[in-house]
């Protein structure tokens, strides 16, 4: 059977029939493929703009896999959203053909009635080839989402309950659930949560930059979470002062101030088989309003020395030029910038980080 015949035979069982447009974009596996995966959010602009006409007819996860294959990435992390085993198996076949990995992104059960939904999604993720899923227990940024400490503690309690409901399911299926530090918990709080769960199947999706917004040193965060790591969100940041605090802008790997080689070394020493996923998002810089009262509503017990240390970092690392207002660029330029960020990051990961 020729390569074309093989591809068309597999396409017959895929999630959706490929069109000539999607087939025409497929190329041979790049010689210098990186092992770095790509999180769906790192291609958010491409997806919102419907891949500029590419991958028509493909299920979103399959389209993401195709694009990441063309870019030379090692895998993907995304919501899989498959409704049946055949669709999941088709995605797995596609990934195996390319030598790429699949990681899921699942929502843990909210209550007892939601457990069956979660278990089905775990099973479908496994059928797609995933062995781990990223999850979050609070979708928003702590200093933006909550107006009182009571609200935050209520959400924290719900998050613990959701993970407690998820634990017997992931243990039963021997599937790993990696909870991202999502600008929600400071590290002592997150470690307490993981210790309380005490499960070999629930650990950390280590985001190397997020806790800067909670005034914690990024390398210290990586060191603390490394023993619990099940997957990693790798990114880089520029920072700049503004009148209410500081701005955090996601940039290509190696173009910000994060100590990425040291972080990767710490994580690899703790978990040699760990996979890394790129998650710098091409968007306007995020505002971290540390000079406003509202920021401190749920962070009043933050040690003063951590604020002082972070503010010194902002002062010394503040970017001299205004940060790119991505939302003000024409759509084509937004897409080009996102792709350039990905290409430069994959090259840096491969050539400088050994990924």
C-alpha cells in the first residue's frame, strides 16, 4: 500500500473526512522536530480564525494535531471532546502515525451526578492515547474573580470536592490528573491540597510563570512543585510597570526573563520522563494590579518581603518599550505573530533546552 493509500484508509475512520485543503497542507515529518508539545491556547488566534482555511472538516483536536505536526512539535494538549471510541481511536492513530503524543484537558466532576460524565471522558481520553490530563479547580485569576476571602474559600472547597470525586475514577483507570497552578493557589496552599488528596494519580501541571502574578518567585515555584509534576506548561514573560501594578506579557521562549534552562533542569531531575508543553499565549499583556486594594482581598496574608522582592524584579526587568497590543493588530498580523512565537519557541526548546 502506498503512503497516499494508507493515509486515505485511515481517513476513512477519522473523526471527520479530510478535505483537499487539509490534505494539501500535510508535509513530511520535519527533520528537526522538537519534543515540546503545544497547548491549545498557544494557537488560539489560528483557531479563532479557522486556521486561515486549513484543516476544513477536521475535529478541533485533529486540526490542532495537524497544525502542530506541520510546525514540528512533539504533541498536543487540548480538550478532546470526542463523543465515541471510534473518534478517539482515529485521533490516536493520527498521532501515532506522526510520532506525536496526546494530552487531554478535562474538567473534574462538580458533584456526584457529574461523575459518570467525567469517567466517560477519562475513558475516551485513554482511547485517544492520553495518559495524563491537565485540569484546573478555579477557572479565573484569584485577584480578579473573587470579591471576598469567603468567596475564595468556598471555591477552594468546591475544588477539593471535585478532585476527591475524580480520584477514585482516575485511580480505577490508572490515569493521571494534573492540576495547574492557575493564578489561584499560592504554593503552600497548593501543596496542602495535594498532600490532603495523597493520590499517585493526582499531581501538578506545573505552569512555570503563573505564580509571578501571586508575587512568588517562578523558580521557587518550580522547585516546590517538581516532585508532584505530571506535565508542564512552559512559557516566558516580559514585564513592565503600569500605574496600578505591573503587566505580564507572554512571549516566545528565551525572549523573556524566566530562568528556563534552570527550570527544565529541576523538573527533569525530579521526573526524567516528564513531558513539556508550550503555553505562551499571543495576546495583550495581563494586568496584575498589585497597587490596588482589590488585589489584596484574597492575598492579605502575603509576606511583605515577597511583594518587595517581586517589585524589585519588576523594576530591574521592566521592558523599556510598550508591550505589543495584540488585539489592535490586523487579523493577519495577529496570526503571523502567533505562528512566529511558536516557531521561535520550538527552535529554542530544541536547540537550547534539549526538548
